C-alpha cells in the first residue's frame, strides 16, 4: 500500500471517528423536543452545521402543542436523532426584577429533624418518621400549624397518637407514643417541625393577559432537609431593599429587605422545582411586554439582568451568558457571569434575594437567575424561561 493510500485511509478513519463522536455527543446534549413560533424551525447554535427539518412523511401529532416530527441533522445529511416540534405563539411577558416578600404556609407540618443536637433519637424516629416528611393529621385532626401538633403531643399523657404522614407524594399511617421529659416537664415525641416560611426574592415575569406571575426560578425549600415545602397557602407582598450583605468567595451574600405592608399583592398557587407561580391582586406594569426567547435562541454572549439591590425599582445590569445546556430540565440551564462594575461593587455579584431576576438577551426574556457559585459570587446559574412557563401554564407540555 502506498504512503498516499495509507494517509488517505488514516484521514478517512479519523473523519468517521469524528462524525461518530459528534453524532453521539449531540444525541445526548440536544433535547427531544423544541418549541418554535408558528412555522419556524429551531435554530441550534453550534460550530458544526446542525439543522432541523420536518419529516414530511411523518403524521402530524395532535396531542397538545406537539404537531410535527422532525429530524436533527449534522451537515444537513447525517441524522442525529428524532425530535418533536411544538408550534406555538411566542408569549409576550412583562419582565419583573422588583423585589417581593414571600410568605408561605405549608400543607400540614413539615418534619425538620427527629433527633436532638446530640444525635439522640426519640419516639418519632422509632415510629419510622424521617426529616422531610409532612404530617397531615394527628388522631384524625387535620393539621394547619406546628403549635397544634405540639399541643396534641403535650396533652397525650403518653398515649399513642395516630398520624397520617406524606413522603415523596405518598401517604402512610404512623403511630408515635410520646415520652415524658423530666427536664422540660412535659411529653415529647422527638419531633422538630415547621409550618411556614418567609423570605425575599425577585419577580421574574407577569403575563399581562391573565395577571399570572412567576418568580424565583427555584422552589421554596426547607433549609434543613432541602426538600420542597408543600404549599398550603401563600402570598407575595411588596418589599423595599434596605441593604446588602456583599458576597465573597466561600460565603454567599444576601439582600436585606423590609416588607412594606401586610397587604398581599399576589397569591401563590404553586411551589415547584421551577419556582413559585400565582396571580397578582393588582397589576401596574412599569415596562412593556417583550417576547420570550425559546431555549434554542439563547446563545453564549452578552445579556442583561433586571435586579433591585436598593429600594424597589429594578435596574439593568450587564452579564455574560457563558454556557447553555439545552438538554437540562432543572434550574441550572445556563451559566452566567456578572460583568457590570456597579453591581459587582454593590453586591459582589449574585446574592440571595436576586433569585428570579429576569435575564434578557437580544430584547427577549430568556430566563431567570437561580443560584450563585459559592466559590465565585460573580458567577451563577439561570433557568430557561421556557421551563418556567411550562409550570406556569403559559406553555403546554
């Protein structure tokens, strides 16, 4: 075999290996479905030539917004995977950025711990109850406050209490027999519980056609167990930001806010992985609605966020979208870096309370800030607005 033939064979093998690797990579990193506006096709940003084409032979799918099947192609000729195309009108939303006070009452009472600081377990742990469980009722009485459960335990005289417990969406019965505590002079069950949560976050969007809103971009969770708090009822109130504990490497910062009144400006209807959602009681938009960006339109590069780090009026701050993960379905779809000198001086970057700050690129609402990098507060994560709108019932699944 001549030297030229060997080189050609090696080159061909390298090309085949590259194509095989590229197809495998994009099969994993590209989603199985895309939203598009009208009859447009998604534009997938890539250094390689990726394209999406409707399969003319494929029957239309009429379930929800899914009405076309398509093929994702490499170089316009090499098939990577099949995908579903969801044709929909582009939503226009009013971007937020204003601070909100959040008040949430749980559905039942949430178990924070079943052991004391020394690690000693009590009757609740013996009954199989775990941190993160929700106690729905005691002796048939539906619970709405931790104080009421404490009363039932204290007045039990050591008799068995029948509980209904929820764990990971499933309910089961449990029985706990309180023990008398000599040090406290009352009956105890070895339960540390909570029934509410309050804090400061940021409004992401309002739908001007319905008055519905989305905020935070991540759930309200219990700080001890990390589990999403089950929503019984909740509301948002107006807040003014009065200060900021500046973020530093290894120590996230935090906005300090004051609730302006006890009057609710909105009702929380849902607390889930993608944020909190509900309806405003009044709507005085200071900004015009703008179109959203579907995830295939988002690309690494300059963007802005709307955030409030002083008072109650949002300002624009420059950021850079460093990375976009199209296939991710959680709250960490984008990596962003704060580049605005003013925001870096004021907060050090991203701080607690900025969760939900809208991310805008090319005049379109593309997502919301969700988390900060503990090691570098100038960087953090963002969620696709697309993922929030599915949970907010503005886009269909």
